[in-house]
C-alpha cells in the first residue's frame, strides 16, 4: 500500500472518530447521571484511618485540609474522627 493511501486512511479514521464523538456527545449525559437526591451531610459521621503513624507531619496537614473541607460541606467537628 503506498504511503499516500495510508495517510488518507489515517485521516479518514480520525475524521470518523471526531464525527462519532460529535454525534454521541457523552458530556450532557454525565450531568444527568445522578438519580438520587443528595443526602444531608450534617447527619454523616466521617472516620479517617491512617495506615501508618498519625504523627507524621504530612498526615497533620492532610487531616487539617480534610477537616476544613468537611466543615465547609456541612459536617461538624463532632462527626469527624481521625484514627491510627
């Protein structure tokens, strides 16, 4: 097969792929994927387990970030537990 035919075939495949992605458009379907209503986070209890020693500085920083994010999402400090 000559090189020019291979190039044309490759271009045709790319064109067909782009056309298929345009027609199928998976983006909007993902937005409607949630079928259940969001549960209330204030009633949730969160447990974070560490596989290694919890006094490692990286875990302290990570725990603080997780705690701040959970608080911003509505989970109280009383419902957050960090264990070794």
